[in-house]
């Protein structure tokens, strides 16, 4: 499945780069495009989510899917796309997050404000709503996921850590979105992720640094383990 999705993403990317291929920069309906490409609608949906996460497409509610592809000479965009497909990059990112975010969670538990806890809980509510969507909220969910983790970093009250995390945020959001697309293949994964985030935020809320670190380690560690298992299967 991963190989097929990767091939379809590459095919779509070439198609949207062709001048005049899609009038008004709008893609055909999902059904029409899937039929013309000879692929399932589920596979097409995953490819569109991937390209949306990369900034090549924009899905507008009740309007359709539109091309927002960067210029061909956008070197940063090219690098961003090229870095996506080596699957080990997803695992490497998760390993990096384990190193950085576990101790940050402990600091956040000690230093957070009540308002920050409220913001974290609102984030989880939005993440849960996104997870109820038919596609599991891969793209929208990734945004709330990233925002929640950024709130936790800021609650640690260390400007250097915040700047470091902000510098990685754009790339991380795309990888988080990609990870969600892959992990959504696991039954019950959206609910599991919401529960893990709730456990993390509640540990921070009760100012339990050890509990927060353990919750963060479990959350990121379980995602890393699942990604490695799925990568081996493919």
C-alpha cells in the first residue's frame, strides 16, 4: 500500500505541474479522478492528504481540491518533497522527538499556567473532533497535534527550546500528517492517540513531572513502534 501511495503521489504531482492540465487549478471530483487514474478512492484520498500536507494541494470544504503547488524552482519545496518518502525518516523524526519532548513534558508540568492547561484541553477536543472525520482527520488532526505539542513546549518556559521547536514545526507538521496517514490503518488508532494526549495533559495539569514524562514517552514510543512495524510490512 505504501509503495502504491508513493507512486500515486508522484504521478499526481507531475500532473498538477503540467500547465493547463486542470482549468482554474481545480482537480476533478474524487470519483472522476479515481476512475481516470484507475485507483481506489481510498488510495486517492491518501495521496491527496499527502500532497495537501506538503502544500501542493488545498482541500476547501464544499468547493473541491485546488492546486497550490510551489514554483518548480522553489528549492526548499523540492527538498521538502524529496525528504518525505524515505520511510525511515518518519522513524528518525519520532526518535528525535523522544529525545527532545520527554524532558520538555516534565518541565511543562512544573511551570505550566492554568490558562495553558485550558488551551491544551481545547486542543485535545479539536483533535478528537478531527479524528471522527471519515478520513480520520490526517491533515487537520496533524495541525491540532502539532499545536498541542507546541503548547507543551512553550509551557516549559525555556525560550531556547521554544525557538528550536518552532524551527522544526513546519517540517514536523508534515511528517506528523504523514505518520497519521500511515497509522490510521491501525484499528482504533485515532481514539488511542486522543487518550494518550489526554493522559499527557492531565499529568501536566496535576503538575506531575514524572507522570508527564512517562506519558510523553509512552505516546511517542508507541507511535515509533507502530511505524517501524508498518514499515517492515511494506
